[in-house]
């Protein structure tokens, strides 16, 4: 390993932009098919590459998966993107949850993934290959958002007790390798079906190990998590796929997100200044026009109703963590009756982790006391605004894992949040290089809708455009 520890200069290649940076290890070669990589994430890359000091495009990127996706390499990669595209107005978040395989992550995605509605999702997770959750997460992303997706093929794990130079024929090595190869095969099989960009980490890493006389264990801090070399390699092997190429066809993405200027003939304008647009999709944003002076408000109608009348435009956000760990106390919280915007508190009244016993009460800041529950049974609060299915709690598991008691002051809290506004407040627009969008409604059925903006007469409401988002797949009923 020491012979790799000399500093060399590698190139950060993103959209043709090369930025010299110091690398602490021998850099892997670029993909042989470099002219083909990035094909399936060109909407995102176009937004990044066409940002200028005069027009800074907003771009949202989400990392999602398990602890490896929460590792240092993803934050280093995020910095690479920021350096390569300094003019983009970037929001990059990492909401990965350590230890959460696909059967768990498919539940927390309702908190973390679909409400965030990224332009680009960078994704990898273990589990759920045979049971279908791996593919179902991808399907739901394509049904509920317009996000482009990049998956990186799994790096090499190594059995905890296996020697560094253990044979690939060792049964323990074979078992862990077969599991990873099965997942990678699934990724490659479903990629064309869903238009996924595959960052081929695994095969490039296999060649890198061979060329440098290394073993998988040389890249790992334990049996699965990368060490410094492993993080460097993941960052370096994924980075070239974030590539802009105007030669790629725009057909796969050009109709997913459409911007309709306020002056477009499709926008009906009435004498009172109200605007009405018929659009296709499940989300509609309003882009404020740059203007001086005071700003007014406007009433928002979707299909003739206030957006707050659509239950599907609310969601429960991720609750606080289970005791002593970082995973959520409850993996999924739903509702049966129309929610309200409020804060919720769940108080545990009885807990015995050895017996897997947990009882609790739930109270809302608006609803008030809303019932008692038992984690072994389906809970529907008195108002119907909170639903928790059996097996969704992580509290007892956390206490057993950490071998610690439940803290005396422990509470689970979360909020019911909106994916809408009933009243649009025209924002200040101090930076003319930036756009100022407001999501009027997100999470509608993916179809034909109308949006109306009706000024309240308390000041001007400058509108530059509407932006409609239409996911590429039809939506199944939520599961």
C-alpha cells in the first residue's frame, strides 16, 4: 500500500472540463467507452453545463442508499461537481441510512426520496433482489418523479475473517461475491427498461486490483466499508459518468420537464391579472419574474380547488432517530384521512426490547391526543391522520443492538408537511442570475390538470413562467 501513497495529478473530467487535483493514490484509467458514458443523465448534465454567471440553473442531486453511499467518497464527489460547475445553483443532499437494505429503504423513501424530487438520483443498496424491492424503488422513482437515475455497480466486499490473499474459491468469498454479482446483474438487466445510467465500478475495480497487485481487502476498512483507498476509487470511478455531451439525443428527457412562459398562448390571462394553464404531469412550479418594488400574493387553484384539498399533496417527514442510533424510529408513517399541517409526538408508555414489546401514545399539535398503539398491531389514530403498520418500529432493535436502555426523556417527533401552497407569495428576486421557483403542487396524479393564479390585489405578482413535471411512467396505486 505504501508504494501507492505518492501524490500524482489526475484529471476531473466532467462535461469536458478538466480540473487538476492532487490524488493520494494511483488513479484508475477512464472508461474505455468514455464517449458513451453519461447518456442517461443528460438532462441533469445539460442543466449543469449550460449554467452561466448570468443564468444559474437550479439542480437538485440526491445520494440514497446505505452506509457506503453515506461514506466520504460521496461528499468528495459532491465537491467535485461543485468545483466543475461553479455557476450552477446546486442543492446536493445525502439521505442514505446505514444498515438499511432495500426492503427497509423502500419504506423510508416516502420520507426522503419522492418529496425531495431530485433532478438526479445516485443510488445503490443491498438486499431486495429476489423479493423485488430493488426494482420497485427504481420503478417508483420513475413513476413519481422526473429524476434521472445513476446506479454504481457494487464494489468488492470481503469476508470478515478471510485472509487478505484468500482464494476466490474460498466458500465464504464465493458466497459474498455471488450475492454481489446477482445484484449487479439485476442492475444491468433493468437499466434499459428504466433508462438508468450504470456507472461500471465493479469491472473497473476488478481490473485496477489486478493491475496493481491488490486484493479487495486492501480497499476495505472492514468487510464492506471502503478505507481511504476504497473511497478514492469509488469517487474516481463514478466521477467520469457525470459527463455532459450535447451529441446525445434529447428525446429521452426533453418532454419530462416543460417550461411555459407566462406570455405563451397556452396561458390564459384575464382582466383581473389571473393566469390559467392546462398542463400534463404531477408537479407544477411557478417561476417568479425579476421585478423591482413590493410583491403581492395570489390564490392558487389546482383543478378548481385549493391544493390543500388534495390529501396526496401532504407527507409525513422522516421522524427522529431511534435511541442511540441514526436510523428512523419508525420506517413508515401513513394516513387514511386528510392530514393537517402539524407536528406530531409519539411517547413510549411501555417498552421491553427483549420481548419486542412497545406501546405508545400519539398526539398532534393541532389534532391533540390521537390514540394509543402497540407496535405489534396496525395503528390508526382516532383522526385517521396517522397510520403505522406492524413491524415499522426500529426502537426495540436499536436498544438490543446498542445494549442500552430507553432514555427517560425519549420522544419520537415528526411533522406533516405540504407539497403545495394555497397562497403564492411573490418572492423578492435580488439576484438576476438566479431563478426563484415556488412549487405550487407536487404529488398530483400524473395526468392533465389546470393551475390558476388569482392575484389578491395586495401588490404585483410578477410571473416569468410555469414549469410542469411529467414522470415517464404511469403510477401504480401506492403500496
